[in-house]
C-alpha cells in the first residue's frame, strides 16, 4: 500500500496553470527528491502534498486518508499529527530553547508533556544535540539550528516529512551532514522523506528523483 498517492492534481493561479495533472506514488521509507527549474511548480506541489494548500481538482491520499475530504480544522489536526516539515529557514522561535521548540508540535497535538519531552530529548540526542537542549537558537550554529528543526518535524512521529530546500541556507559541510542525516533517520526510524532541492548531490543520493517540468512530473 503506497504511503502517499496523488491522482490528477491540478492547480491554477488565475489563468496560469501551474500543475497540469500530477500523478505521484510514494512508498513507505522512500526518500524521493523533486527537482526542476525555478518557477516550475516545485513549491506549489510540495505545499499541496503537505496539505498547506488545496488543489483545484484531483485527489491526495496519505496513510490511506483522502485528505482533501477533511474540513480545514480536521486537516490542520491531520497535518500536525501525520506530517512533518523542514524548510530552508528553520523558523525556530527565538525565545524558546532547542528542547522547547521541538516540543511545541507535541503540545499542540495534546500529548502528555512528559512523553513529549522524553521524545524530544531522545531525538535531539540522536541528532547530536544533547549538549544544546537548553540553548536558544541564537546560541547555536546554522547546522545545529537546522537539526533542531528536523527534530521538531519528527516529534509527532509523522507518516512523512516534506523538506523544501532544507540545505539551501547551509554551507557545504553542514549541507552534507544534513543530507546524511535524512538517510540515518530513514534507516533508524523508518522515516519517509520528499525533498524539493536544487542541490544535485542530495538529489542524486535519493532513492528516486522526479523532475517537474511544464506542470507535469517526469521520472
């Protein structure tokens, strides 16, 4: 059973068709990269796959849920519990520590505080941040901040993680470390990733690369 499957997704902006019938299947534990020229529709596609936007037509199933049959409140809950996000800019809250930032989605989901904190500490330790639990983002390097954002994406044990140019704001060494981290998480946690990237090295490392061009996907 596929973890994610789209059927004929279309999205227009005014008279401009951006997605022209997207069909994509993602299997559990797969790491798939999406590449394409600027303006090709990569971010639009990722926002729809991540349920941050709705298509004009077509279906999206994630973990056997036809997600766009949900109302906005139900969809927000599904997104928080089943989907993780890693963006180019980590969007950590500056007044909160690494541990507190990671815990937030768990608290929003209504999970028990002690359980959330224990998982957050475990994730941060796995990602090499044991000594940074009580540091503010301003006290951490760019690579440490992005790893904290990865831990935050994983706190609710999501079915799938979407990453939008996750290494775009990092130097080459930290970018390479982040790329390796995704594969470690797949191997140790069984995590599935869909990654939009301009980074050719990351795209080449993925299990599969798909290209978006003229509103369509090509393998």
